């Protein structure tokens, strides 16, 4: 039973060109394996990112026709790794549901099989102080299942995507259900990234006694959208093990099961829940 694992988080500036992004992602994945990683996470919107034309994300592929699926399946099998594609956009399986997509994370096993999928639960419908307006629900259908995937006998990874990060109860539930790695692929805005990205990631690690792997989009994309970058790997005590601030690249860390056990034993908050009622006084 392996009690340690080397992981990598990829930081990209994805364009609207799916094939170009696939080539870039493959190059980084191969680089990660060459440096010893056997668990690799890519960012949200790995295959396509654009601004204000969300109704044609990734070219409108279904899960059966998306070129990312055979590409990453073959790659994970060839390289014998667990590969988590932070998210791609796929058509709803039921075409009668209209023009919406899922913002979907996909886990490929070392055998090249799809081991798990996760559809983003919390959709980014906000207007931020610099005037940017995002209405993800216009084109994306929210998921309704939280997902954990077993990596080996020591590690289980919780899947999440970007805006999910602001909902701590999701991660607490996942940790209590057995997750000890939290995956956070993202395309955070620059404004919200500067304000909240690091503190939210470290809080989720501390609250759950889990490792957090956060793979981010960075730089300027089609239509002028800008993303924050600052991909991170954080340990269960909230310490940053690796960080890539700006530009494309890849970061690494060795995860140790004993550090999870130690953090959860020192602060056993996951077993200290109590029922309570809320009173409101005028």
C-alpha cells in the first residue's frame, strides 16, 4: 500500500482552439510524468475558454464526440497515470433539455478508462467590482452529485470546480465521506483571485485536514477575459507546498498519508459536529 504520491497541477492560458489546447495540455502532462508525477490535474476549461460567447463552449461536443476523451484516455493509459481533466464543456445527454452544457471534470484511470465524472454544482452568476458580469447558468446546467474517486488505498480525491470553492459545507461533507485530497481546477477572475483565492484554498485544507490541489487558468483569453493563475498545492495544515504565480507551467508536490492523519488527529473537527438551531433576535 503506497502511503505517498507525487502530484502535479498544470497552469494554462487556454484559447478558443480546442486542438491547440489539447496539444498544450498533452505537452504539460508528459512533462509532469517525466518529472515523476503519477496524479495530474489540469485547470477548468482545459479545452476552450472564451468570454461572452459561452453558448458555444468547446464547439458544442457531446461526451461521445468530444476530441478530448480519446486523447486523454490514450494518454493516461500510455503514461500509466491518474489524470483529472479539471473541466470540459459537454452537451447534455438529453438533447430535449435545450442548449445547455455541463461543466464537467473527468477522471481517467491508469488503464485509460473514465473512472469518474463530476458536473459543477455551483454556477458562477456574479457581477464583480470591475464591471465583469458572469452568468454561467445561462449556458451551464448545474450538477447535483458530489463525487469522490479512490486513487489507491491511501488517497481518495474529491472533485470540485472553481466557484464550488466558496461553499465550505461541500468539502466538509466530502472529507467526512472519505476524501483526503481536494481537487480545485479553476478559472478565477483577477479581482476575486487577488482578494480570496489563496485564503479560500488554505481554509478548505485546514477545515478538512486534506491536501488541496488547485490548477488554474492564467493570463488573457479570447474576448479580453483575464484569469488569475496562482496554481497551488497545499498541505493539510494549510501550508503552501508549491505555487505558480503567473504564466503557464506545472507545479509538483509529494503527498504523504501520515500528514493527513496527523492534522486530523491534532484537530479532529470532522468528528465534532453537533446539532443546533438558529435563533434570530430582532
